């Protein structure tokens, strides 16, 4: 990387190191180096780590977490050695953890070996608007941060390098008003653009700021990144410095988002997949494959043929003993692959990720259709900038569309036929052409909503 390191960079890098080393009580750089060794290990070692971590966690949960004591009462380590080993991992004896279980068993899901004051509360907005609350430990957060720091380096990020963050969550943006957060951003060398206020003025100011600061990476919601890229492209504003990479997180990264951002910033977009409940799940490598974070979690596909037939993603988190998440249905659909990646990293690959199953549609004859199906169909359309499909009743759907110059009759007919083929010929579809589809409070764009299910 040929660039003159500013004193701000040096200050920021030193501050990261001191701050993190103080928190964990040892040199953070050496810890990161040590952990990186695991992420770079070979398949058999990775598998062995997963087996060990699963056995320990499940045994611990049965012993100390009332919810799991009831569920898998009496399971011994010997039983676990039989069902979980290097050749085969069978977790089918543990029922899947659903979000509604967490809502109704929040207390019994917590380990009795931790004091309530050690629980760090966290929540997700949930697709229904009802927040999902849960608890995490300090250890979980240390592991989670370390993984983010490791994987973000694939995109060219490093401690102290200036980073532009385009984020849309009100909760996170509001805290920017607090002095503490401002100080944090200063020493972390982060510059923020509020994803909620992507006005032309804000984007112009941000671009001018970036010309001076020259961030090496961008971290963004893909939809906000797309809007920003589109603005720069339309105004012919060309970043004239070298951006190492762009990290896209928290939403579905659609191919046209990626294409535009990569051409405007002349760099690669890296898709980072995670969830607040379980941390970083997978990260895209320079060769474009999503590698699974096997140090922190075990990923299963709820499908009879997970290599060919996509299914719900189930996550078992290894580091959060305070409230174990075992076989947690996170709400996304995926498929795994056993290929070896040309990048040389041997972490297994998540071959397909079909976005948040925020909505499940229901047909008149009772069939359930995953909302991701429509997303997959509609993102191919060049004339559609944004869309939101809403199932109002079993007979009626509406779609909000932000269109551009390439929208035409063929695309309109395509949208109608996708909806009718899937939900039934008798279903009426009203198309609403709008200027914008506002982000919900969570900041995560909802492409599909069903008021029926
Ligand atoms: Zn790779």
C-alpha cells in the first residue's frame, strides 16, 4: 500500500491497540495474530475445532441452562462423542431454536452459572417490528470483534486506516450526538454518513470530505451504498484516490448494487454476512466466495441435501455461554459447498445466501413461499431501482416501485407474471410508482412483507 501515513493514522492505530489490549489484558496485536492462525488452518483442524466446541457447548448447556436441561435432559459426554465426531456431526437430537422460543423462554435460556449483572442486553428489530431481546457475555463480544477485525482485513481494512461508514440505523446514528461516540469515531478514524439522510447535500459534503480524508475502506448498507454510488455517477464525481475495498453488510447485496459501486469506486465490494444474535457468520474473500466463520459458530442448512437444495440457515454460536444459541433459525436461506476456494483459505464455503426470509407468502391453497424468491426475480430487472412487494390479503398484492429510465412494458409484464405464477392467477396486483421507499427504523430494507402470515 503506497500511501503516506498521516499522524492521525498513527495515533488511531496506537489507540486501537492500547484500548483493546487494556480490555483483554494482553497485547491485542499478538492475540489477533494468534487467532488469524486458526482462520488460516486446514479443513481437518477446522472440523476438529467445530467438533470440540459443539461437544463442550452442548454439554455445558444441558448442565447449566434450564431450557436445554429440559430439552436434552441426561445427555452425557459419551453420547456426544457418538453423535458429534470428525466424520459426522448430527445435532438432530436438539430441536431447532426459533425466535418465538427466545421470546417466551428468555430467562430459562440463560445459564445459571452467570450472574444476571454480567448479561449484556442486545436486540434485533425483528421482521414483525417486535424486537427480539437476548443476552450476550463480554467474552462473546471480544470474540465477535476479533472476528470482524480479522475478516475486514480481507477487504483492505486495518486499525487506524480512515474508513467511511454509511449506516442507516437510527439507534446507531442517534448515539452520534453523544460526545462519547464522537470521540470514539475520532480515535477510530471513522467518518459517518447517515444512511437515513442521503440527501444530495449530505452526499456532496461527504464526497468533498472523502477527497480530503481518502478513506481506504467503506462499510455500508448495500442499499445506501447503491444510492451514494448512483449520486456520484450521475454527478460525474470520481473518487481520485485508491480505495482498497468496500464492505457491504446487514442487507442483501444485489448484483446491480455491487456492479455500480465497484465501477464508481473502482474497487471490489466484499459481502459480510452476520446477525446481532450470533455475530459475523461469513465473509466474502477476494475470489468472491463466502467463507464461514468456523471459529465462532457452526452453520447447518435445514435441508435434506444442503449442498444442492437451499434451506434455512441454523447457527450454533460457540462463545456465548451466558445464553447459548444452539441450532438457531436466524431467518435466512442458504446452501453450502464442499469446494476448496482458489484464494487458499480453507474455511468452508456458503455457496448461496438467499437473504432474510423477512416474509413468507401464503397462497390460497395453503402453499408457503419464501419472500426471497421474489427478491431473486426482481433484482434482475434493470428498470427497478427499489421495490417492496406486499401481500395484503390472499387475493391482493401491491408493489411499491422506484423505477428508472430502463423500466418498460416487458419488465412490467414480468413482475405481474412472477407474482401471479407464484401466488395464483386470481391474485390482483396493484403497482405503485414512488420516489422512495423509506427505510424502517431498523435500517434494514424490507423487500417483501406479508400481512397474511
Ligand atoms: Zn476464498
